[in-house]
C-alpha cells in the first residue's frame, strides 16, 4: 500500500483497456486527477467490474481498502 502519493508514479492521459501493458495492473493506491481530465478506473480490463469515477484536479491520497491495488483499466473523459 503506497498511500499519500508515495511509491512509483505514472501520468495517464489516454485510455488504457488493460493497465498491465504499462505495468500498472492492480498497483494503484493513490492518484491525482489532471487538469481538464476526469475519468473512471475499472476493476477489470476493458471497463469491467466496479467503476471508480474521479474528477479533474481530484487528489485521492488513498483509494480505500476495497479498491486498493484493484484497478485494471482506465478511461479518461
């Protein structure tokens, strides 16, 4: 668990139907929404499973125990 924006980081500005292609499958504990970009993380590849929406500029220092290290795809707005 890398809460508080600690650990490795990546800038995700495009849709990834499978975060494993960039080494980020099931590795996200915290994140910051970028300017003008909200979006949705998903539990499974290709937008399957639960959805976790976020807004531009949103800062989430910990996604919570239910979501920690469980995102497998992302779709920015």
